[in-house]
């Protein structure tokens, strides 16, 4: 959450969400991605859950799987634990990732073209002529 000072200034923070613990499944709406975050210039995926926004740090596995998912889709990430293939001997965290469009959205048609566009920061910009009744309430909060 943004912090407001006594004289009315709002402090801008890099990340107003909770970071996912990677131990239990997470489910919600994929609302944005943030690139070049932190000392390692990593990527964060922001998932709006029923408990608020949750940040998910990128990994090679998640990067590959999220490349197929558009912002605005419902997602579910299930951690599978650490995997260590004999071939490489290098361990990594594996995940199952599921997605589906919001109800009322046309499957296979870009969410961007149905609602608006994605700005440079990965946030959804809703078209002015979009009827508010077609926008999922998660986007209006």
C-alpha cells in the first residue's frame, strides 16, 4: 500500500504487494509484470488474489510458461518442488501453471483487443469506448 505523509504526499514504492512464498498454490488474475526490478534486474509477475496483490519472482520455468499467458487471464501456479535432473546435476524449482480467460471473454482472442492495451509498465489501459459491464471487477479496483 502507498504511504501518505502528514502533509498529503503519497510515497511511491517499487512493490506494494506481498511476495509469494513458493510453497503453496496461488490463484488469481495476472494483472501486470514488472521488468528490471531489484539489484538483479529481475521480472515480477503480479497476481491479484482474493487477499490482494501478490508478486511472483520470475524463474526460467515461470518465464517460459508465462510467455504464453496474456495479462488479464486467470492463473493458477502450483509448486512441484525442487527438481535435480541427473543429466545436468543442477537443481531448480518446478511449477505447474494453468490459465484461462475471464468468463465472457472470447477464448483465443487477445484480452488486449477485447479491453484495451498494455502500457510500457505492463499495466492494462482500458479503451475509452469499452463498456464497464464487460470489464471484470478485478480490473476496476
